[in-house]
C-alpha cells in the first residue's frame, strides 16, 4: 500500500537568489496555489568557501569563515524555518508547508564561490574553491515535533524530496557525492531546533565513502562477492543484532558499532542511491525507520540526540560496487551520560564503545512502542 499522496513540486527564488522548492502533498490541500514571493530585502549571498588538501591524511578540509555568523539557537518565536507570518518573514515565504528544501544561507559549499590559486601556498598545500551546494530540508511546518512523530505519509514525502535533490545535485558540475543527513539535539551540535536536515553536494568523495569502497573493492577481488551484501547476510544469519527485518529492509546494530546506540538500515535489494529505490522499497522504509527512531527515543524516555547519515554511491565512480544504506547513531550512552570523542577517537580515530553491540540491540528490541 502506498504511503504517500501525489506531490506537487514548486520551485521559487528567494530575494537573494537562492532556490527554494515546496514539496506539497496534494491530497491534504496544501500548496494549492504557491504564488508566493519572498518579501525580505536580503543582500546577495556571498560565500567565501575553499577546500584545502591535507597531504598527511589525504583528506580535504573545508574552510568557510562566513559560517561564523550563522543563526545559533534562536528562541522559537524567531525560528527561521517556521512558516512566515504578516509580522515576521522567515526563510519560507508561506503561511504553511509540508516539506520544503532551500539553499542554505550559510553554506559550506556553493556554486558561485570565487576561484583560488590552487598552488599559491606551495605544492604541498593545495587549495581549491569550495564549489558545490548545501541545502536545508524542513520536514514539517510544526516547530515542536520531531521526525519520529511524523506520519508514514510524511516520511515518504521527505524520502521523495531526498531522491529528487540527489538526482538534481548529482547533475551539477564538479559534484562527486550527495549526502543527505539529519542532526538532532543540541548535544550533537544542532543550532536550529526546528525539525530539519541538510544535504551536502561535495566536490570530492569524502573519506568515509572512500574507505568503505576500498574495503568493498578488496573484498570483491578476494571473494567475487559484494561486501555490503555479505555484511547484511551475515547479520541476518547471526540474528543477535537484528532490530527488525521487513520484506524490503533490514535494520541492525553493526557488529563493530562505534557508538553506544547505532543502527544501520539496508534495502534487501542493493541499490546505489535514493533515486534507485522502487516504490515498494520507499513505502516499506517509512514504517521501519519510524519504528527505529521511536525505539531509540524509548530507551531512556528522552529524545535521543542522533545523526542520521545516508551513504550513497559517488556520482561518477563505483556505482556498481556501492550500496545505499542509512547509518543512525546517538551519542547518549545512559540517561544522563554522553559519549564524547576524546583522546583515542579524536586523536587517533580509534573508537571505544562502552556498550556491546549485542546488548544495544537487545535493549532496542525490548522497547515497548
């Protein structure tokens, strides 16, 4: 059974030239007429972003000094992600909405950044323009809710928006990977409490993806099989870390979980990215993901801080090797204790987990919904 209404997609320009897209659920009457105009007089967006190559770790570091002035924990009556009112104009020039995506006003990457001299500081210190795109995804107009409280139909709308933006951003010149994600909770570092996520279109393949694909490539050469498929099959065979397996998805705590509570969600039929999911996979994801989020919140009776990170195939490489999956993890290890990335994790990249993954899975399964 389909969990979404037909969608109406409407793109407009904000007063400073940024793009905003409404994803309206036609069946509930929202957005019947999106003849809206941003009444603010915003200056043209100026983004001073560059990427610098760390030759010691073979990683790129983003330098985006303009983000120092981004909005930080405003009171709810000053939230820039709520609908606009006659008294106060926000980032969304409408009195209501279902799901909205717009270009970030304080982006780490942008399409119009100035070029930089790549070798101005010498051969070892390569620099490039931070050219890409960063978007904000608002899941609901309701400021006082969370993703876990959405309906399956709304989750499907969000999923459609993620897939739409993945396809569009993948087509931009120079974009190498598209990364939708959500940060929830001040403990994670969230600066706006309204339910929202972001999408980064990177001008390089990030290090986590490169390491995964290197491991998958080595596994394929050694066994002739896909590593991601074998991981899911092995978790299903073991059984002890499975949270739930549906017709189209499997949710489990990974055997080498880095975080106190960490759940991975894989489609049972491997696909490279969100646009490649079929309708059955999209429908099935909605209920399962809501269940996992509600189990997470039910562990200690408080809203858990978390990061939900979509791993997708790079735009131009290894698409047959990669596997779309979602990594969901929380920094909370006890009702009043957080997991901090201290010396070993931050200094050497070696994670130390206080909770055995099998026990974490047992606790999550035991939550009464």
